[in-house]
C-alpha cells in the first residue's frame, strides 16, 4: 500500500519532513528525552511523557519504511539506544519510577501510567519489527512485556488502557501467546471498581462496568476507545465473539448518540468524557484529536473483524474532519480539542506551549502534547487503513491516489477525493481467476455499486462516481444544542462558515440560512436576524428575519478553518424555517 | 423587618430549626471544628474549611436575633471561644497555616484562602456586632483585620475575593477607616496579573483585568461576584463613582448575556466560570448555589447604591429559582450546581457526601460544602434584602408577609406571593407628613404603578396586583443552546416539566410544545416528535410532529423539581413552530 499523492499523500510528506522533527525538538528542549539519559528523582514533564518519545519512535519507524518516506534510521538507532539505556535489568521501563528518590514502580495504577507508557513502547517495538527500521527495539519491547506478564499475572491493570492492544500486536509479531493472554486478562479485569474511586467516578477510567456488559462508551473518551481497540484485538485472536459483539454494540450506540457531525467524540472539558446521549454542544465540543486517532484505530479494527464496510465511513469522516483539521499546514501546529463553533475570534498562538484547555488557534505544543505524536504515527502508517485483502480479493476502504498490491492483484487508484468524487481503479496485474474488488460506498452515496467480481485483465478500469453535490444535514431532535440548525456536507467533508469570508457588517451569530434552497458549491443563502437589544436575554416575543436583506454565506471545508487569522466559525447554521 | 410567614418565612423556620444543626453535625463529624481546638500539621477538610465554621456562626447570629428565630446564643458562645482559641497572639487566624509542621502563613496567596477565610470571620464578627448575639466575636474579627492591614499595607491580595466586602462592613460597624482603605487597596490591586498564571488563565481569580476596566464578568463566578460586591461597598463608602459605574456596567452586561433564565450564573463545570456570551446550555448549566447567594448580595448592593429598583428583579428571580431550588424540604439536603435540564433520572443520594461535580438529586453534604452555610446565613438574614428606607419613605423590594418598621412608618404586608400576585400593604403607623411607599414593579408586570406618595393614615391600605398568568418566554437568538425552545414563567417563577408527571408512554425528550396557544395554569399543550431511529444522528431530513397525538405537559415551579424521586426535567421546551 503506497499513497502516491493527493490529500493524504501530501500530509504524509509534511509529516515526515516537518512534524517528526518539530516534535523531537520540543521533547529535547523540555527534557522528555533527557529523562531517559539522566533519570532523576525530578523527571521533566508528566507521568506519560515517556510515551511521547515512544509514539515519535513509532512514527519514525513507519515513516522510514514508507515508500517515498524520509529515512530516519539513524535517529531510530539513537532513540533505541536511548530507550534501552533506561530499561532496568528485569525489563521494567519508566523514567520516573523505581530509582533512588523516585516513587515506586506501579505505586499508583490509577494515574501512574506505567503500563500505558509500556504499551506505547511495545507498539513502537512492533512497528520496528514490522518495518525492520530499528534494530534492537523489538527486544526492548519484549523484555518490557515479559516483565509485565510476570508482574500482573494475577491482578492489577492500568488506569489508562493502551497496553492491551500493544500486547496483542506483540503476540502477532512474536507468536508468544502469553502476551495475548495477558492482554485478555487486562480487558477482563476491568469494570469491577477495583481502582480507587475517581472524583469523576469509576467510569472515568473504564472501571465502572465490564467491557462485556456495557451498552455505550462513557467516561474518558481516549481511555474508552483504546480499551475497546484492545478488546477487539483480544476478541479476534481468541475467537471471543461475545466480546467482539459487546464492543461493536457500544461503538454503534456511541456513533448514534455521542458523536459530533465531524466524527469527533467528547463533549465535556471537565473530565474529557463523552457526556450523556445527545449532549453535543458545538461550542463546547471537546472532540480531542487523540480521540479521533483512537476512533480510526477502533473503527478499522471493527471493519476487519466484522467485515462491515460501513465502519469505513467513520474512518473517512474522522480523517477528513478531525485529523485533517487538527494539524496546521506547516505540520508544526495543531489543535488539542476541536470546537465546532468558535464564538469569538480565535487567538493564534505564536511559538509558545499552551494548556490543553486553551481555545483559539493551532498551537505548536501543549503541556499535555499527546496529539501531535499520535497523529504523526497515524499519518505515517495511514496506508494500512486504506485497503485490505481477503481470499476473494481486495477491499478499498478509503479513496486516495495509491498503488495497492494485495489479494493477488496490483491496483492503481486515481482520484482527487475528497475534492472530487470520481475514483478510477486501474488493474495493473490480476490473476486469471475471478476476483472481487470492493470499493466502499459511503452512506451519503447510497445507490452506487462498489462491488466488482470477475476475471480482471491488466489495464482494465473500474470507476466509482460519488455524488459531491453539497447537501443539507439535520440533527436528531434530541440533540438539543443543535436544534433549529442545519449543516452542509460535501462528500465526506463537513463544511463551515468562517467570519473572515463574510462582508464587514455581517456577524456570524446573526445569520439564519434558508434550507428550502439547496446549498450551492461554496455558499448558502440566508438572512440576518435581529438579536434582542435588551438588558435581559429572555423576552415574550421571538425575533424574526422577515423583511431583512438576504446575505450570502460562503462555506469552506471545516478542516480549512482557522488558517487565515483570527475569526469566528460555525458548522451548524441556524435556519429560518 | 420581620418576615411573618409565607414562602420565605417558612424557609427561615426550617433554616433555624434544621439546617444550622445539620451543618454543625457534619462539620463536627468531619473535624472542621476540631481544627480550631486541635490545630495540627494535618488539618481536616480543605483550605477553606475554616470559612464554613464562620459562615455557620454568622448564620447563627442572624437567626438568634431574628424575631421568632431560634436562640443559638449558647452555641455562639461556644463557637466564639473555639474560634478565639485558635487565633495567634498577633491576630492571624487560620487553622492550617503557620504552626509547627504547617505550611507558612500566606504561603500561597493564589489558593491558600487565608484572607478568604478571614473575610468570613470578619463577616461573622460584623453579624455578631449588629445583632448582639456573640460577645467577643467582634474583637476576634478586629484583631484579624488589624493583622491583615499590617501585613498587606503595600502589596498582595487573595486568590479568592471575599475579605474586601468584609473589611468595608467592619469599617461600617467600627468606624475604623483603615479597614475601608485596606479593602479599597485590595480591589485596586487586582487585575494586573500579579498572581502566578492559573491553568485557567488570570481571569479565573479575577486578576486579568482591573475592576475599573472590565466590560463583563468572567472567570470563576463566585470570585467575580464577591469581588464586585466588595467593589460596590468600597465605591459607596469612598464616593468612587467610576468604580460603581464599572461594576454596574459589568453586571448589566452579565445579566444580558451570561445569565440563565433562573437567574443562575455559570455555564462551565471545568473552571466554575461564566463561559462566553450566550453560552447558556441548560443541560450543562453550572449555576452554582453560592453564585446565587452572591448575585443576591451584589444586586441588592447595586440597588441601594444606584437607587435602580430593577436590580430587585434579579434578587426576586434568584431567590425563587436558585436559592429555593437548592435546598430540600427538610433543610438538610441541597444542590451544589443546578442543572436546567436533567436528561436521565436523577439519582437521589442518601446520607453520603458527594463530589461537587455530581449530578442528580440534592445531597446532604459535598466535599466542598460552601452552599449550605452560605444559604443558611442568607436565609437567616433575608429580611434585610426585602425593604429599605430613605429620607422620603419606604421601598418594598420583595414581597412577603412581613412587618416593616422604617422611614418613620410601620407597615404590615400581606401576600401569598409568589403563589398569588396580590400584595396588600396596611399602614399601621405613619407620620402626619407626606411619605412615599414604593413597591417594586417587576419587569414582567410592566404597567402597574408601585409608587404612592401622600400623607398616610393608620389603617390605610395600598394594593398591588401583579399579573400571575402563565406566559411564554423566548430566548435571544444568539443563545444557541436554547434555539427553538420556549419556557413558561408565572410571576417570578420559572416553570419546568418533570417526567414523573407525564403519562407512562411519553418521554420528555420527544415533546414539542405549541406556543401559539397561551400556557394554562400548570400545563401546556404539545405533540410528540419522532426521533431518528438511525445509526447516525445526522440525516438529510427533519422529523415532524404532524399527525401525532397531542399531549398535555404538566408544569410545576422549577424549585419544586426533584422532590418526588428520580425523574428527568426540562425548563426549555422545544416548540413545534
């Protein structure tokens, strides 16, 4: 699988050329890498800073092996030595615990993040093994995993899930079944209120309800999604259909009730949690970037595990409206949380670290800076999410210019998706037997047929035409914060209005749009309403747009917003009718 | 001023008979009173627990002096001895700081709450002086104030405002001008980013912008309102009109853009802050009870300082929809935060302490349990907010059965407000010269005349008839979370629908009401909409109520909700049109 350009190919280039170096510079400056070289009682950064070094390492592995990618093998050798140097003789590895003057190992399972960090180490080790880019890293991961299996044979688990999916991946790479069994034990131990009660409840760290009995995801969004991904991995490798169905059921209900239009998840800043069903306020959307990364990972796992291609729809949505939105054009700035409604012009942070609570523009770094490295590893390995094979042929889940060698075939895909809706697949090589090429048909393109089964010949073309007309989208009436509003979507892209495109005297919070008219390409029609000019915002009358002048409201893809300076922004537009 | 029964007289009785004893029991059990007797390196409770003992003491002073109140003078003598015993020889008083093994005095101005606690001590001392109920308490307060003046002559202030208004009150009681000057200095020192930056910004503890230059209240709601009350006190006593106008301007804009229909303030759980203009989500309303107490205190100060009676409207609204809502019928349970929309049936906590973040029913105690004692002191002293006098006569700001001796007159007020709208004032005694009796006419009763000027004779009656027809209220179109909704108000009461009153097969989140029909007493008419039954809550069509059966939606005053077991609740009702 090789992306040969286009929307995501360009982002892979920026990721490999700029993002990984930017991240390394910051982590060196802040001492997060120094922690490995000079462990001290007073480590720099937070209890999860080690994991950032591992995530970057994983990204460098994928990037170095990516056809056309930047070669970071020298840096990987250096990082491998750095990481390995901090590993204890028995395999334990965390720079903040267990040495003289430091808190004990595993002294706080709820918040210590020992196992969370080890999980990311193991994922980097797995990437190293799969790509052959970092000699010795797999062995470090294996020693860490062996220590975990020895320590947690009977009880205990980490407040922040992540090691579960890492251990299954390590099992896949090494064939060592103990890792799978340990992952299964971690998944099954959760949900019995074993950890001390958190001030946000046991739900916060996924210890309120066993994975098997949940009905919908709740609590801390990233924790919930990481655990679910680990549970799918365990279910697939152990044939545990009950567990797989439990995760799919919860994810489906989360998509139906707890997901923003962008595919982003999370509506509470306080505890970085989902919030209740249909609590989806655009102006307080949390929609953490890392939750987007986790949604892609979980949805793709469920797609592969169940064969249900519609999980590709949410990957498509999240990639184009969460991941693409988060990262700045320069690859050196990003959103931690992603509001769907900016009420006051967004401050554009310049050069300095920010608190994760901060609103405003993309920032170069956050005190908790998981997003950037998490995206870096996702984008560098993005090809793996775009196609799959089975005994019958090839499935194209995402649309991008790419070459796919799978299912006994070589395919070249040509498309300018998501800007255009035409996808052309050229069969470069195919065996002389019937094969199936399946292109996912998004729900918004219902009617199109994406399944082609035949004996393909070299040079043959398949074409999928997706309707890219702008369309109105309306919310469920129970989504109170969206009542009386509509949004415009174009293909997988959620559109937004940004104040910088409005005429000087038009304010974004005074516009109501007319949904009886189909949206045009790049604009909708509306009118200006007159807000109350009162000392109290609750009155005995409604305001009206009758008799006011029409206005044109230019729209742009949400992922393009906040790239031209301070502005206000809305996805959900109040309607006149 | 004596409340002789009615809505608030009954609550005063419960407050004096149950609430204060309930609070004392909890504070003894938790060791918050023990801290005074046995100061230790490891004090019980939080850094502001001392202030709870002071707030209770203040409440007991007001209650003991209230005509018809419970006499707590013995307990006051005991508390005075307890408090005085913990005071250092130089006047400093905080049970957690300055002793062997404890952190230093004023070691953390941002969060130490030294001065905040001292402020509540001084307010209790002032109440003791005004009521003559706690001999020796004034002297303790004076010593504390003297120590503050000596320590903070040149710089410094507390992260949590409160001592400002306390010092002005102490000046009023003692005539010692140093206290007023110290209060003015504290007010003027704020807003220059002197404290270390908070993770929620300097705005959080009112250090981002000087009081004089603010345009609207922001940051932590209770901090903002306490500081504003202190600023009004300083402005009035020093003749600082610029300062008074600055506070009035900010409060007016806060009422117009950052206040819930109930009069509650605060829309962010994360930092207990206002949130931006028109961010007023019913389901995530924070509307802290203490913010309600502070709003009453500030609005009444502005009313007295400016002579603008409309500030009485917000006192009326907050008393009947925030204060009355918070406290349970038994006087032993309360809401910390007050949602305007309960989505899932509220858990009814039984007997145990809760986190302040917890939703659900009224709880007997919270880890941060400021609300209960704050309400206790407000309710015990409530009469002081209901009437005032000036050289021309008497102003009746709030309506309750009461006897008012003021402005050279004795007045008996008879009313069953807020259940009824008729207010009868009987002039029991009056001088043989023209006097003015002014009854506030709420904005929702515009047209009525409340000003009566003449030579009154004994036995003469004045009558005010306020329209108590239920009325529809609509939100400003910029209040996105309220779009497409209406609420019903009756007099000062905000009404709500509670699921316990609905027929079994009707769900509160499926109802849309018809605002073309006037609301009836106790009910409105609506229809059921059909939610999407889809895997994704955003679709290309809207749902409709056409053709569905009409339903009757019973309403009750918001302050009555959550008193009959778990239920869902809404104030803002989606409309069909």
